């Protein structure tokens, strides 16, 4: 069994770095290029995503590459970010919680920022992840960095009403239960029924990945020159509403199309095929 961060696996580090770099780009698509490049924010975000993907790789190993388990873990992690680091869960009160949050969590965090870059990275790097685990030292490093990142981010995060925090924690707990059940389901998958997808089946996701980059460049680089950013009371630029809207709509479309493709073709959203229907 490969240990990650206890004894660093260079191939997996390469995958983590690629996925993390893409996610910093994804941050730019929402924040806008001017909202992203503020002080050391890009560097802190990059290491934040390095931490995130090491955690995700651990659960890929635990669930034997079951994409729905990885999706559930990603959405659970998104609660932590949206509540304590950015406060985006409270931008529009209950409207953002009911409408935007599900789209962002599933479409943006789960599909565009987690499964899609993992799929593309694994397809071309051809790295086996189903036996990867975080070591104890790895967990300490990851959790420690998240705590530090949260401490520095929360003071500038958007704040919500107390009942919205309570509602978020309840939903977060439900999300964790779903993730745990899906991980257990993934543990029952017989590895003999799995093989790395090397066929043309993955071309669709490659094309969608390229389209996401094109849309992201328009949203993150061109849009900020046309509109003013949303700012906090202390004048800190958070993100561009227009960029946020573009990527939210793209995330919604991505979730519908990619999940529809996944179930129609009965294929995992990682470079695997499973013979039995999950």
C-alpha cells in the first residue's frame, strides 16, 4: 500500500500539483484575475488545494475509485470552505443556500474542480490511486494547514445569520453520512471488475475540460475588465458577480451533462470502467 505524505510518492505529487494548479485557475474564473492576485493569496490557495487533493486521494483509495464517493467527500469539504473560509454560503441568505450552494457544491466543487481534473490527470499521467492512503503524519499536515488557512481567512469571510450556520452544520452532517455510506459501497467493489479506461470513452470529458478552460478564461480574465468586483466592508475585493454567475451557470450545465453522460454510459468519472451497474 502506497503512503502519501508519510513517504512522498512523486507520481502522486505530480498529479496533486496539476490538479491544484487547475483549481487556482478555477478560483480565478470566479474571483476574477484582479480578485485572485492579492498579496500571497494565490500561493495560500495553491497549498490549500494541495492539501485538499491529498485528502481526496486518500478517499479514492478507501472507496476504490468510486466516483460518487469522491464526489460526496468533495461536497462535504466544500461546506468547510464556504462557511469558514469565504462565507459564500451566506452571500444571498437563504436564496444562496437553497439555489447556489447545491450547484456550487456538486457542479463546481464536485465535478469541475475535483472529478474532472482528477480524470484528466489520471488519464495522461496513468497513476494508480486505488491503494493510496494518507499516513498519520499526512493527516496532521493536512488538518494543520486547513486550520491555519481558516484562521487567516475567516475574519474576512462573509458572515451569515446564526440559524444559517446551524442549518449549514446540519446539512454538513447529512453530507458526511452520505459520503460515509458511499465510501462503504465503494469498498465492496471487486477490483477484478475494474480496469483503467484507455479507450475513446474519455474523449467527451477531455473536450468538456477544454471547454471549461475556455469559459474560465472569458470569465476570469475578460469579464473583470468590464465590471466592478463585489467587496467587503473593509474594501477587500472578494469576487466578480458576473464571473460568479457565468461559472455558476456553467457548473449547473456541467453537472447535468456530465452526470447524465456518466449514468447513460454507465462509466465512472475517473479512468475506470465497472462492468456491473452501480
